[in-house]
């Protein structure tokens, strides 16, 4: 069985993530509005709800603005990440959390122990999107790295 060919994919801010935040904010606002309207006197509960909802939205928006940017690289054997803060590419273990066909939610665990999320989208580089998807979904045996820094990788793939 052949491994997927090498590919480098630029990852930036995600419109899908931003749209998800907007939809969640809208749902929270509508639910809170209906709840407060149904109560005769919301009083301090209404203000507490409003404060909690706004604080949560601000924290999520701040997280979106600090989203990782850089290059995700598959060399045919292993994954590497070179973000804006990384001087050299770092070997990472990749886990797919969601595949939306136009975007993916990926969890990365670097060899130095850092963990972070990426939201690559087809719109970032449409010409390489198919190659990235082939590499992400290549059979586990073809993806298995000989990197001794991830000894639990083979055990996770068997389960």
C-alpha cells in the first residue's frame, strides 16, 4: 500500500470557526431572550445571564483571534507544523476531530508536549485541499511514524 504524497498546507484564520461562534452566540442570545421574556421579573438572574453570555463570547472571540497560523506539512511519513512562533518545523501527531468536507478540525500534539487545534479550510488553498485530505486520511499503517517520541501512537491506532 502506498502512502499519500507529500503536501504542505497553509493554515490561517477559519471562517467556519468564526461562523460557528456567530451561530452559537445567536442561539445563546435567542434562548436567553426567550427565557428572560418568559419570566415576570428576571431581576439579577437576567443580568447574570447577560454577563455570563457576553463574557463567554468575548473569551471565544479572543481565542479565535489568537488561532494558530502556519504550515502543516506531510512528508510521506510524518506530520510537521511550522507555526509563526516556531523557528523550525516541529514533529506533531495529528488527530481528526471533525471532517466537514470544506473544513476539518484537527488536534495536534507536538513533540515538546504542546497541544493545539487547527481549522484548515478548503478556501485557504483549494488546489492542495484534496492532497491534504488524502494525507490526513491515509491508512494508519502508512502514516505510522518511526519517531520514538510518540511510542503510544501504535497502541492508539490498534484500539
